[in-house]
């Protein structure tokens, strides 16, 4: 599992316009580029979900009765932190533009990167 915090640190969580010509320089097709970015965004989202649940489980309080509800401030702070992180699509777009995503075609022998 990769460290999501280090990837998201310093990224602007707001969506902004991108240069389409620059994005398609490797694939020559905007649909392939968006497919690559969306698949990476799904991987990041899964990693974020697993990481969040692992951190929340560290502070979980097990109780025998259903009626007892405990507010755990650590869990609340962790949840708020993950809510403020940029969207996985924004993180994946940044990785793609920096050349940090390796991709290849399965049906062809040559790699693009």
C-alpha cells in the first residue's frame, strides 16, 4: 500500500482546467488517457479506503451492548483528515502528468512507457 498522505500533500483539492494536448502526448487518444487515469484513481480510492479503515480500527472500542455508542475523538479527527484529502481522480491526474504512472497495452507487445 502506498502512502496516500505523501502523494496528496501539496495538491490543490480543487478541480481546474487541463491542457488536453499535453495529456494525450503519450497515447495520442484522449479516451485511452482518461481510461488510464480512471483506473489509477480506482486503485488510489481502494488504497485510501483500506488505509482509513485500518486507522479507524486502531481506535475502535468493542462493546457487548448495542445501545452504547461511544464518540471517539481520534476516529473523528482521522475521518475529517481523509475528507479533506483531494479526490483520487485529482491525485491520479497529477501522477499521470508527472509521468509516475506506467501503462501498457495487453494485446500489443510494445509498451508506451
